[in-house]
C-alpha cells in the first residue's frame, strides 16, 4: 500500500500550478481589458468624432498588437495543459 505525499498546505502540486495559471490568466485578461477600455472610452481614443484621426489609428494599432500579445501569452501558458 503506497501513500501519496501531499504538500504541507494539503494541496497537490499539479492543482496548485493549475490554479496559478488560472489566476495569472484572469489577471492578464482583466488588466488588458482595463487598459484598453480606459484608453478607448475614458480618453475617447476609440471614438472617431469628426472622422478618423491619427490618434484613432494608433489606438486601434495598439489594440490589435496588445490583443495579439495577450493571446500569445494565453497560448504559451495553456499549451499542453491537461489535468489528469
């Protein structure tokens, strides 16, 4: 009869690692959302009042670049992640 050794906190290392991934991913997504909503709506960079300006183009360029980085971060974090 074999016993499994658990961490002192009572949580298995795989579960702890998975929950850290969930927490970091949630925080990264929330931070991305906060930055882009603040820039786009609060500072009105996403709204073209009198036509499209250079500021609007730069904001949407930043938006596409930052979402690509976020999705790459999610891919790197979650590739091959399967709980058994």
